[in-house]
């Protein structure tokens, strides 16, 4: 399994754990991530939150091998379009649960969005057919 997906799974499992287990979670994550991300190799920054509270935030490994610059928890990463897939999956899970519909209008959730009289659906947003340039 690719490292990135492993950590999304670990983070997801961590969030569902009880609050009293935070110390154990921290130890387990530290152990796992320290083994996977050596200080001289490319690394990652991890943030786990539960009910709006950060319960774990650390960085591991190197951000720039040439300059030997370590990753910090505050570092901003240029993710490009990689988050679109995760957003789409989350939206489709809401559709599957019956909480929203692909035919729901964007204005249902953002009433004052300037749509210029056009109906923009969730499906339009997911398929990039909304007509919104940016």
C-alpha cells in the first residue's frame, strides 16, 4: 500500500478513537511515522483533529533534499489538484447517505452565490460543467 494512503487510513481510524486514548494514539503515530519518514528523506506533515480540536500535529522528514530543509507542521504544501478526488468521494458519500442530491443547487448551500440567474448543481461542480471559470 502506498504511504500516502496508509496515513489517510491511520488518520481516519485515529479520529474515530475515544478522546482518552490521545496519548496512546500519539505514541503509535510517532512510532509509525518515525519509522517511515527518515530525517534525510522526503517526508510529510500530519494533523489530526477531533471535534475541532487538534489532538496531533507533527512533521517528519525532509521538505527539500538539496537544501536539507526539514518539514515543519506549519509548512504549506502545493497540492495542485490532488484534493479534488477526496472532495468528490466525500460529496458522493453524502449523496449515498441521502443528505444531499447531485441535483441540489449550489445556491441551496450558498444562497448569495452570484449565479447570474443560472442553476448550478452539485453535479455541475463535480463534472466541471458549471460554467464557473475559477
